[in-house]
């Protein structure tokens, strides 16, 4: 991928901010930001265990998180998940009417939450303004309102010669090539260390 159509990526300051090691307090905040009622992953330890026993396990969890952010190889079970199917309709009759979710271990959630927080500071610089979802300060409804305004404008100006296309990337995440993802991150000048963390977080 030559990246011809990609805008410039991160600055050196942005790159350094992604390589800062999380503090114990940041790890604690990540732990307690997880809903106590969230379902446990394959290891059976839910968030309520981490909340209740934090004073006992804090140093061990901080050590594990530190190892992850150093890029050290994590145990195989670190990224293990349990797949659960959630019905989209009251009476599903085919697989497409189920929404699969992955139940991961809390230790994995902690690390990815910390990565998400770091990423949030630079995300607006690498995502186009037309992408209204999944970026702090932007709303999915923004593009809906924009589309309505555009259609209204088209109808009022040229009522007999308009075409509108609605495109939907169904299950786009399931179809993303990991190699393509890594190349985009490199083209956007993400640190190689950060790209390695992404690989460790999603690989099994």
C-alpha cells in the first residue's frame, strides 16, 4: 500500500504520547471504569472480583499491564475470548439474526482501555471529520442530519434529476485484513511499538 490517498499522520509529539507507560493510578482508573456487572471472560474472573480485591491484587495487575506495554509476550490465555450469540430479533430463525460478542478477560480489557485512552488524544488528527462515530466529541447522528439536509437541498434545487446512494459496509470489522490495518498504522506514522501492542491485543 503506497498510502497515496491517506492524509498525513501523527507528529513526533503524538508518537511520544503513545509510548508513555501507564501509571498505577491510571491502571486503577481503568479497572474501576469496567462495569461490575459485566460478564467474565474465559478465566472466570469478572470485574467485580478486581474491584473487591483491588488492594490485594493491585501490584500484580500493575506488573502484568507493565509487561504488556513493554511489548513482552503475554500468556496464550491473555487474549482468549468466549463467543456469545445475542439475538437481534424476538424469534431469530437464521444466523444473520444473531449478533456475536466476544467476552474477554478483564486483564485484556484493562490494557485495551488504557490504549484507547492514549489513542483518544490523537484520534481526531488521523480520522476524517466526515467520520462522525466512535470519536470523542462526535455523534453518529451528525451524518444523519447532514444527509437529511443534503436531500432537502437537492429536492429544492433540482427536483427531477437527483440520485442518492446509501452504502452499508456490513460486518466491516469481520472483513478487515490485519496486514492492511498494520500498513495503515505505519502510513499514519504510529510508533512500531504501538503497532506491536495492537497485534498483541488482537492475536491469539
